[in-house]
């Protein structure tokens, strides 16, 4: 009788502890994935993607692969996050207020527009000086000036 009661007790423990051990295998983090394209819809490789957890300032970063895809894993659950995509020659694009769920993969895609730079007027002034350049001189020369 004692062995039957022990078996029932063990069976009950296994029955009640089984869901606990299954849930213990779940992850405690989240991830962000997505694609980055140029204004023409073509994928952009090598784009810097940085996700910043606003409450703590923790930053997670990665570069896009040859197909313009990226994945940032092992991120803190919750948020809000600010996710920024930047690349030379393109305008930096930012997504704010991103929330991450436990064991979930959030998709955040970007389309970067080319950056046009506008410069101020540039004025080039040239002045001829015969003191240094002499058409009759051939070869190297050294100019020594004294500071009197």
C-alpha cells in the first residue's frame, strides 16, 4: 500500500511540475528584425541599425547583410525603444516608441532617402607670385627667410 501511495504522489508531482519545466525553457528576451532599402527599393548592405532602450540607455547595434536584412537578438523586453538606421550618403531615419514582447520578434523596416548636400558659395582667388616660381629655374630649390 505504501508503494502505491508513493507512485500516486510521484505521478501527481510529475503531472503538476511538467508545465513549470516547459515554461522554464522559454526565453527572457526579444528581438528586432527588418530590411533597409534605398529610395529606389533596392536593399542597402552595411547600414548601421541601432536600437536604444530609452529608460536605461542600453544600445544594441548591427549592420545589414548583403540583402539589406538585419536582426538584433537578446534585447530587453518592454520599451520604449528608438531604432535608427544610418548610412553614408543617405538621410538618417528613426522609429520611436517601439515596444518589445517576451520571446517575440518585432519587424521594423526602413527606406532611406539619399542625402543632398547644399554648400555655401565657394570663392577661389588666385594670385601670381614670381618670387617663388621662376621659369628659368630647373631642379629643386630651398627658400630660407629670416624672421627679423
